[in-house]
C-alpha cells in the first residue's frame, strides 16, 4: 500500500537559467516542511498557500536555484529527518518511468537527487536507454507506442533540436478563439520559425483552416502532430489544460514525460472575472505566459491565490479582440449562456434549473412575438458542452439554434446579448452594445461572489433574476434601438486596457522574445 507521507513534485522546469522545483510534502507529522541540500549547502524554498491545498497535512514549496553554468545536485529533506519517498504528479515533466529531460543545453535528471549537467548527446543516450529498459521491464499499457516515439525522438534529436517550432491551438475540436487569431498574425511574420496550427479532423473548422493554412495544419493526435509536439519549443493556446493540449495524454502519458521540453504560453479563453484559482493554479499549470486584458483582471491574478509571478502574467490583450467590429450589424438578439461543470449527463441536465430556465426563455411567446413584430431575429448560441444535448430543448419556428457561425461573426452582427456568467460578455461589451445578465441563481461552478468582478457595480448591463423582468428589459432595448445606456458605456470605456487592434502583435512580440 502506498504511503500517505511523501514528497510530491508538481513541476521541474529550467527557465532563464533558473531551476524551479515545486511540489508539496504530504505528512501527518507536526514538524511540517522541507529544505534543500544543494551542492552541499542548505537552502530554503519559498512556500505558498493554495485555496485547494489548505489541508493541515500539506506543505507547499518551490525551490528556485540559479544554474550559473555549474552542475547542480539537490536533495530535498524534511524537517523531521525522515526520508520520505519522492513521487511525480501526473502533469510533472518527469515520472517514475521517465526521469530526465533536456532544456537550454542542460540535462536535468533524477536519480534520488535532482541533477543538472551540461548537455551531451552521449549523456542523453545513456539516460534514454535506462528509461527504455525500465519501460520494457514494467510493460505498462501502450508501452510499445511510447518506446517507438521515444526512439524516434532520440534519433531525430540531433537534426531537430535547434529548429524553432511553434505549435498553436484552440480546442482540439474547435478553433476561432485567441489561438487562431494569434496564428493568423504570427504566420505572416518573417522570423524563420516553423509554425503549425493543431486541430482534429473531426472539427467543423478543420477543412476551413486546411484551406486557409494548407500544410501548416496538424491533425490533432496524429503521428505528425505527436512528432512536432516532441520537438516544438513553444506551445501557444487559448486552452489551459493538458487534456486539451497533450497528444500523448490518453495513451502514453506519463511514459512520454520529459521527452518534450516545450514552454507553454496561455493566451486565455476570455477575460477572467471570477476567482478561478481552484482551476488556474500554479501547481497544476505551469505556463511561461498568462495573457491578461484589463487592469482589474491583471491585479486579481496576483491577489487571489494563483501564485504566478510578474514575469508570467502580462497585460497584452486578447488576440481575438483585434477582429471585433460592428460591420454587418443586424437586428439580432443572441442568447449565449455558459456551461455548468457539475452537469455530467442527460438526466442531471434535464432536472437542472439551468435547463429549465433557458429552455423556457427561448420559447417565451411574448418575447418571440415582440421580436417578430419589430423584425428582430433571435439566435440561441449554445456552449460547446451543451451541443450534445440540444435535442432535449423544445424547438419553435422563430428562435434559431446556431451551431455554424463563428463567435466573432455573432458578436459583430448582434445588437443585444443575453448571457449569465459567460466571459464572452467582455467581447460583446468591447463593441459598446447592450447586454443583460440573466442570473436566476448563484449556480455557477466558479466563485462569482468573491472574485474582483462584481456584476451589479462593475457589469456592463443589468442583472436580472427572473424571466418576466428579463423579457420586459429586452423589449425596452428593442424600443430604444438597442443603445447601450450611459452608465454601462462609461464602465466599458474605463475597463479595457487596449482598444487598438494590436493585441496579436503584442502577444507575438512577447512570445518571440521570451
């Protein structure tokens, strides 16, 4: 039975000539804490508090050790003198079966101690064959695939190591987010970098992007994608989890841990408004960049338990905002609720207040009749997680459920938006058009009460909790030609840091130089 008491390693990274080792001691001893013995000298780590790691048996730590062209040998010790076993967490770039990686002309490996040596291909071969023998001896699931890809990586390494390769992606099955808009800008720059956009061939966007970018498209999880993933030095995405990004995750992870040495740049999926430190926490995600767009959002990322440094969080603006305009504006109302993560199946959805409220709204007879008489279209744009359940909704002849239009097109065309907690309202309000927050209950899966953004005092539209008042407010906006009220217009103008259509340029230049 595995011991409860152990040292768990979250990440091991080598960046800017600094070795970072972060993790936590799980221990039921009152003498909590760890220290390091680095090249014979005692060093102390930094310690952090995480909202989801406030157990009394957990001590979080991070060692930051300058390399300065010297070899490093680090042992992590506990205060109580017990040699606790060291384990590597799932998304660490080492594992029990893959205990080395190469970065910045250094070889980082674990042999009971954490070591950093000058790189040589001979040392890499020696370490690799040790790992291969361990994998063959243990024979975990899909080990033959892992061996094949590791051998390909080893053979191609001398030829591919010095090539600059960027892999850019939104969701595996959906584009049209910050990564696609960033890629459109980056692909035009003459910088000698090979750039690829990854998306699965089952996506509705695949053929469109293949026509647009041709041989720069990688079919997600294909052999070609996996090989470029092994050798890319920068992974750039609007999504923040390994599940969305890592092509080895389902089969060969953690057998492939350490075979990659990429840096991750998080363009974000939207403006952060709630306290998301229970998700975007440093111990699960270790990006080199997190893009922010507004000064309040930027400040909140230092204040709410995320624990990222000021080198990681940068105020650059979301790339997709560069393409927001009001060209093609129509008499169109869009209803765009976000998802609820706690709804995991059809039965839970059908019995939820979430389903009942929005199913009722898109079939509200008074709303449909008034919109029809004033020649306003009504569009229901479901969240991607909701699309498998659309057959559960009642349909009518007037409200259109849209699965095809790009989000940018919806934002630019629509005159009024109704949403709940979705951060897409930032995109819409950026265009200075009215929106309404339909918040019938505090049922969102993130902490919307304790984040910096308070809807009633900072929001860009009224907050309404019942359908009758909501329909009445929609009608009033139709009557005034869908003009944003002055109080909300002033909030918009004072909120966003940039409105110059240069967000992609700023992100590109920062990533290029870091």
